[in-house]
């Protein structure tokens, strides 16, 4: 009698969790207080790039592995 109850509750739990997706948390980039936000002037260069603030060069597209897009001139 106990085995069907356990099987039913395990099946219910599995069905309830099939739609769950765990996504990594993206890093939060923010400018320090007193720095004005500047909107992007062109589209993101690819997947994984975020619009971020650099303390020396200002705003630009940054990727955690590839660094800053177009660098600074």
C-alpha cells in the first residue's frame, strides 16, 4: 500500500518540476554615484555583451570573456 503512494508523489513532484529552468545570474554593472548614464549608440556586438561603465574610459559593450568591444582609441 505504501509503495503506490510514494510512486504517485514522486511522479507528481517530477511533473511539477519539469518546467523549472535555472539560469545563471548576470553580473550587475552600474556606474558609481554621480556618473551620468549614456545610452548605447549601436546594437550589442553579440551574445553575452552588456552595456557597462569603465572608470577610466566611460560606457561601452563588455563581455566577461572577450573584454571590451572595439577597445578604446
